[in-house]
C-alpha cells in the first residue's frame, strides 16, 4: 500500500469564486478548483460572506467567520467534501432566515 507524503505543505495565497466553483491559488503556483456544492455553507452564502475569508497559520486552511466554515487544504487536495450532516446544515439554514 502506497501512502501519499507531501514534499511541501500546501499553502493558500488567494481564493476566488465563480457561480459554482471556488478556486484556490497555492504558493507553489498550482490552482485547485472545487465545486461549491461540496461545501453547502459556501454554496448558500452571499457573495459578501464568501469574500470574508482569512487564512489560518501560514495558509494551511481557510476560515469563513461569518459562516463558521473552516476548510483544510490537505483535505481539499485529497478530495474531501464537507462532512456536515444534513440536520446540522438545516439548523444553520433555518438560523439564517
């Protein structure tokens, strides 16, 4: 069994959004495009909420304080989606109304 070992820790330097994707620019000049549908809080967020993000540490994760959303870059590179339950998401959506 092979185990992926990263040669360098991925570091986010910028993010941007399209209608259905968010794009992460990494310090090593790679880009990663992820469907917003993978992260329902981002999907349901306003443009203002999406654009209110900050980097944690030296870019190992992104936080959206208005949405209580934290996404680690290694997880994105591994293809991990949000693990939030439907019940939790529904409570969050209800609180926004």
